[in-house]
């Protein structure tokens, strides 16, 4: 029995039973609803390390994704001035939960490496492929000490990439770095003082 296309698209985004607990945890930590300059810096560092033009520190609730950290090419920037280079797609701070690949990372609790999203039927039909032109993705979960997956760090590109083991190590390393910073902030707010290290 074949699944009608409209029903198939509904199954692309995974069920997320952990969302209510994650939302509570994000609120308790005071993150996930506003741009954050430190998270923007982590995203910018990811673009430098991977060569991808877009990077995000992404927190996900029941309905949407919020890029508290975002690095993207500036519209009309000098790097787009070459003849024949198309204007990069503009990426805002919010995205529906059924767009992109971060919801899969959150539900799986594991990194996801897609050198060419079109090689994977499950991921090729995602709306970001047609709407934004995304062709490659690399993301890792942000997991707190209680085992809650709060969100992701990720990079995306409109070109394919052979991320390989180095890419996986970079994205996992950045996820650990972001979680360390979240822990430091949380400890400071609880009056435990700065962590040594």
C-alpha cells in the first residue's frame, strides 16, 4: 500500500514526546526566545571551522525552532559581488518545527551528518530544500546534565559537503562548548560563582 504524498510529508517531522519537558527546562534556563550575542559568536566560529555559510544555535519548542545564535551571509555583501553569484537566501531567527533537520537531531539525541540531503529520500522532501535551497546539513544535540535535549548546533549549506569525521568532531565539539557555557551561566545565576577551568 502506498502512502499519499500529502500524508507522507506529514511523517517527515518526527514525533517529539520530550517537547513539554524541554520547554520547561529552556524557560528555567532563560534561553531560547531571544538573540544571544554569545551564541551568535559560537555560530560565527562554526562557519569559520566548517566553511559553511550558515550556522545556528537552535532551541526547539513544540511548534517552532528559534536560532538564538545565528551566522549567515549578509544580503548584498561583498562576497556576493562576483558576477554570476546568486544572492544567498535570507535566514531569519525562527522556523517552523517541520522545516529543517534539527528536530530529527533533538528526537534522536545524536548527531546527524547529511553531505547531500538529496541522497536520503526521508530528508530530500524537507521544505528547506525547495524554499531555501539547502543541500547539506551537519548538526549535534545540546544535551543537559538531566538528559534533556535542549536544541542543536548546526551548519547548513546550499552546496553539498563531504563533512566526514572532521566535520562530526567539529560539530560535537561545538555542542560541548555551548553546553559548558549554558552550565556556567546557570551556576552563576544560582549564585555558585564562576566555574574554574
